[in-house]
C-alpha cells in the first residue's frame, strides 16, 4: 500500500524517537490517505512550544520552539498533519497534551 519509509531506514532508526515519531507518523498518515480515511486526530504536545517563557500564554500564532527531540518529533507530526490537510483534503485535528 502506498509509499512507506523503507524497511532499511526503519531498521536503522528502530528504538529511537525517530522511529516511533517520524517514521510511524508518516506511515500512519500515508496509509490513512490510501485507505480513504477522512479525519485524523493527532495528539501533539506542549513540548512543541516548550522554550517559550512560562510567564505568558502560548497562542496558535506563536512559532514552534521545541525544547527537546521529542518536541521536534511532535512538531514534525503537526507539520505533516497540516500538509495532509491542505494537500489531500483530510480533516486533521491537532490537540496538544499538557505534561509537566
């Protein structure tokens, strides 16, 4: 089905955040598109904007400013979701979870 990231690439990345978050996220969106899925809920994280000062509320228009590789991976998922929404017409709802 569709174009997934190669087994060789997955093998090199296995056990890393890259494997679970980048490769897995891409494969999920791509397989959902090929299966005709109309809507996806993507669980993001406050880690995407974690380097903003805690003294103010971060809004939807604030730039991505992750403070960990996990946040970078989640930012990738948000960007990928936006691409699939605009390019393929999928409904993508992105929800940031709050973690300490």
